[in-house]
């Protein structure tokens, strides 16, 4: 029933992943700059609550971690495209639905396995 992804579809997902990766690389650079910016270096010298900038820095660091995770997921998906295993669930081996791939082109598992995994974690 579930036919293989066509070359055209794979090409489309590859494009999508490349775009996503480029965007992530840009974002990561910006976030790094944000995280590394020394506190209290704002011009004007008005000594605001020092806690505020520290909190913002913390948020930037947290974002940086998840963006890097996402980036490695995107890279792994591109790797799977190159190896011809793209669109295949890593857990049950079934085809991941197109609808799911269109939303999450870097998905490793089918919706069923993803849902099962979520239930196990909680
Ligand atoms: Zn599965």
C-alpha cells in the first residue's frame, strides 16, 4: 500500500532539510553571540537590574542547546537520504507517512512509535 518515496519527493525533502540547516546555522551563530556577550556591556551605562541580563543569557544558552540538537537531527536525516533509508521508521521499519515528513522532515520514527515513546517517557 505505502509506496516508496519518489525521487522527486526525496529531492523536495532534501531541499527542505538544507534550508532548515542553513537557517539553524544562522540562528546558532546569533545565539552564540548572544550567549557570549559580556553582561553589562550595554551602552548608556544605566545599571539596570543585573538579574535581567543573566536570565536572558540563560535563555539564550538553553535555546542554543536545542538548536544544536535539531541541527544534528537535520544532519542525520540528510545522511539517511544519502543512504536511502530516509522515510523509514528506525524502530519498526515501516514507512513514515508523508504528512509527518512534511511537518518534521527529520523525523526518525513513525507517528505510532513516536507516540509510544512519549507514553513511556512520562
Ligand atoms: Zn515505527
